[in-house]
C-alpha cells in the first residue's frame, strides 16, 4: 500500500516549525483554524470549510491589516493543510474503530 | 491567480523553465504548477512527494482509480480546475472517458465495481462533512475494499482536500481542454514529483 505518513509529518513540520514570513503562532492558529482575529479569522474559516467562497475582498482585508502576500501565502497553505489533516485523522480513527469492532 | 507572487514571483531559474515549457508544449504553465514552484522549500517541496506517493505509490488501486478519486473529491469541493485536470488523467489512464463522466454524473448508477463505488461514497462524505464514522467504514469494508485500499484512498483524499482548497482560495485559472489533455499526458508519464 502507499504510505504518506512520513511525507505528511514532514509537510506539517515544515509549514509550522520551519522558517517563514508569518509568525509560527499565526501559522499554527491558521492550521488549527482557532484563535485568529479578523480579518484572518474569516479568510481561514473559508479556506478550511468552503474554499470556493474565498473572495478578492477577503485577501484585500487581510492585506489592509498589514499582512504581505508572502505571509498570506503561508497562512492559507497552513489553513488548507490543517483542515485536510483533521479530516484524514478522523477518517483513519473511524477505520480503526470499524476494524476493532468487526 | 489571487496572489501576484504566485503568478510572477518565482525565481529567475523557474521563470526560464516556465518559458521553455511554454515554448515546447505550446501551453502556458498551469496554476497548479506555479503554486508548487513558488518558494518550493515551504510547500511544493514537501507536498510533491506526498502527492506522488498517494497517486502513484504501490496500491491495489490503479492510477486510473486514484485519478478518478481525485476528480470525484474535487467535484465534491466544486473545484473546477482539479475536476477537469484529474478527469482528463483518469480518462487517459483508463482509456475510457465514459467511465469517468458516468461516475461524476451519477455514482450509484456508474459501471464500476462495488469496492470503488463504496470507497468513493465514503470519500464524498468525508470531503463534504469533514468527518466519517465507523459505520461508514464498515460499509466500505463490507463492499469488499480492504483496509489497505481504504488507507490508500484516504491518502488521495488528503492530497486533494489540500490541493482543492488552495486552488479555490488562490483562484486557479481554468484553461481550455487542450491544456488539460497535455497535462494529463505529462502526469501519466511522469507523476507528481
């Protein structure tokens, strides 16, 4: 079978703990979709839950708050990966539970 | 693309490579490539091997099956770029465009095996609702998918639930069908590394 465990760990470690232009606290908050202030709260919530609704205005508001495009790039990546990680972990736990009870 | 840096902020060497790709392929570099080539140390570098392993690593699912999963997941997210890109790869891998379009039109009626159908149904729920439970997984196992096949499908789902979000958040430009055909040929031959 394919195995993405190490690659997933490496991706998460890189975006959260490696060098970046956004602070580690901002990247972690975006990854967790937790504890962000507006306007980032709205942008990251959309990235996580309904990315097709992200708008130019969401980015404009984030830029107006003083964030650079490179910081926004990192924050959006962290928001996207974080939600995908939560989905993946929930599904693996559900599979484990299904097999245990079989 | 919403962030100008993703369009034009690449290193000189990468810009030269994009020029060569345009000259030799006759197509502009698509936004999915621009994304993974922008500051690749941050995202593209670690993401490309993950996607390659999920899509082309050892699995009881064929490359066509996994490309179909990618297209189906992207349809649940309403991510037009990825639906079109991975429908084209799946159709080429299967040598059967109708199988792909029938799954995207009506999963219940599509002419595919039950393990794949049940797996796609579970991936759809996971993508739309962000969670599945043990009963959902028991349904997939009962349909004949193995634990390893389910884990492999979840790897595809992880890759595309990341990529789709970025495609939509950054507003990937959706090119015409010829660009997706050229992309499909490349992705089948070379994968995602």
